[in-house]
C-alpha cells in the first residue's frame, strides 16, 4: 500500500538503455504514472521507463539532466543518488 496516495503498488517495465535515476517517494502505480508523465514532458525526452519496484526511472533522449530532475521535483518526488556498490 502506498502511503502517498493509498493505492496498491504494481511494477512497471524497465530497460537497461538510457540514463537511470533513483526516485524517492515513488511507491505505487499512480506515483509512477505521475513521474513518467512529468519526465515525458521534458523537451528532448524520447521515452521513459519506470521500474516501480526499484524506484528507478530510465530516460531515453537528449534532455538536460537538470530539467529531468526539475520535472521529478515539480511532480512532488525527488531524484536521489544511488547507494554505492559494495
């Protein structure tokens, strides 16, 4: 159950292509849809893949990273740095 919008979580597909970002606070299908739509609206984004289970988005295209981060923030979420590998 998502604590943000009280809906059940579902997983969306992901791909290994593109730039990957970790998104804090994205915990259900409506969250994922909102983040995906916000990032798709950024000029230069050709596609967005959302991996809800991993709380990650993969962005395809030539969009500026700062604009991607701003779109996620404006949607009510934030991009965080991934945990360092061990």
